[in-house]
C-alpha cells in the first residue's frame, strides 16, 4: 500500500485598537503575501521544522494601529473579533515589506509558522509595523462528523470537476470520488486522536502512518493519501485552505484516487479546537 501525504494547519489570536482603514496599502498586502509564501514551503525555525501551512486570511478587524501600545484583548472585543488566541508582532525600522519580512524570518519565525493561526492583519505607519495573527472561536453550527465528511466529499468533487493549477503542477478535471465508509471511520478516529491529544500530524501518537491505519482497518486499496486540517470550522474553509496549498491541492486533484472518507473532531482544550481528516483511496 502506498501513502501520498499532505498536511494542512491553521491558527490565530491577537488584540489591539482598530482603525477604520480602507483597502490594504501595497506594502501591507505585499507583506501578507510574503508571509503566506513563506508558510507554503517547509521551513526550519531554530531547532524546529515546519511542514507546509495554509495561507492566512487577511481580516480588517486585525488591523491595529502600527505605533504605540495596544491592549489586544480590548481591541479584539472592540472589533467584534471572537478570538481564541491572538499574537502581535511589532517592528520598528523596516523601510518596506521586503525588509519587514526579513526581520520576521530572523526574529519571529515561530509566530508566523504557528499552525494554530488562521487570520492576519497588517498595518504600517512609516517605519512602524504591526502584524496581528489570530485564531477565531468556532462559530459554525456543524452536523455530526460523518455528515460533515459527506459535505467535504461534495466540495472536493466540485473542486475536482474543473482544471486546476496546484503550485507548479497543472491538473485536468478529475472524476468525482465515491464515499467509502471504512475510510470515513479511519478519518474520524484520526481526527479524534489529534483533537484529544492536541497535535496535527499524519503520524499518530502510536507511531502509525495513514497507510498503517488503513491496513489495520482492513481497507483493501493499494493507494491511500491524507489531507489534514485544524482550526477551520466549516467544510468550505477547509477545502479553500487545501486548494491554496500546493501539496494538499495536488492530493485533492489526483486522478488516481477513486474514493474518500472524511470526518472532524473537536476538543475545547486543544490548541486548534477542531481537527479534520480526509483519507483518499483507490481499490
């Protein structure tokens, strides 16, 4: 049995005083793009390695004033941003987005590579910058794990129905996937394991890979793949994140896969709150 991995992670939280600013200025937008490009590739930050991460979504509620002290908690409340976690990076001196990104990589790589964060806001005042990353509360009303897995299947099939560019790889439209109950159960068990043990990884706490879990469950397919996600509270957000990540997108568009099972699990004590697994297979 062959396993084709792909990882997705999410995150967020921070607070401050919100300004009524229109569209993002060029440098602020460029810095967000640079941070997302940085997250989209495996990185090493100090002694830790990071897998590819999904892009952060620009949220105007996280655009705080660039200079002076801010109370993050109060600012998030004032902006009506329902946060779970938030962190702010303050820079003094960078003359442009390129210089700001260099400073972030040198001194704040752990913050921008934290998989819990989902949203980002960037503001600038001359050479003062403030970058706020946050993870919101889960606000969507979800059905049970298997019904949401079926919705995930439907969204993935919509995405597969049209040609797509996944990073540097072009894919033609692919045939729809069929639901497989065994893969659904494997996905639900792994999502629960991640939620209860507060981690995001293809390898579970017993050291088993997706291929191992499929074999133990009696899945007879010769090819399996897995996408995982955390922090997103709707199926649409999960699929959007996967499509924006070259590795996840390639798994999703792979014409060799014929079936899928998917599920989520939640644990309020975990860092991300909600965890998703989609297991692709081919008999």
